[in-house]
């Protein structure tokens, strides 16, 4: 017998409420209280379940410096035709591009940091359920 399981990626930060709202807006999801007073969950449609936890001593990752690690990295998949719009939306919500060299031409993956400094990528997906959405 297999026990049903699910997983939740938990990001640490100093201000979980505001970071949860950032991801909820970006992913078209909602927020709800998580486990304990210092946890907020981001939940929504298929594939959206993330949590944000308060860490009073939080220091953001300093990646992409080669001597430091990413700590965690979210890859958010969008339909290929929606990548430019997804980038504009992320930046309008407070994301900061980590690298944006216009000389590189069109890219199917774009790296950002969220308002608390965690990196994430917006990436074009060829998954049928996303390709049909554009």
C-alpha cells in the first residue's frame, strides 16, 4: 500500500506575508495561514503550493556569485507565447532581473530574484496544458 503524499517548498524570509502575496499575485493563487504564526501558504490551481516561513535571522542568498549557493530555485513554467508578458508581470510585482542582456536575443528562460532575494526562473514550457493556454 502506498501512502498518498504531497510536498511543499518552503522559502525562508524576514517578511512572509509580503513575500507570499508576491508569489500569489505572480502565480494567480491565494494565500492562507500555514502551520504556526510564522508560516503563510500560497495555494492555487494545479501545481501551485508554496509556503513562506519567517526567519528572524534571514540573510538573502547572494547567488550568482560563484562562491555562494542559490539555496533554492523556483522554475515557473509558462506557455512560450506568454513569456514576455510573464516577465513584465513579474517585474511589475517587484521581481528584479538577475541577468537581462539584450544582446543575447530571445531567451526561453529568464532569471529573476523575488523581493526577498530568492532566485526564480520564468521558463517557456512545451507541456501540452501550457501550450494550449497561450
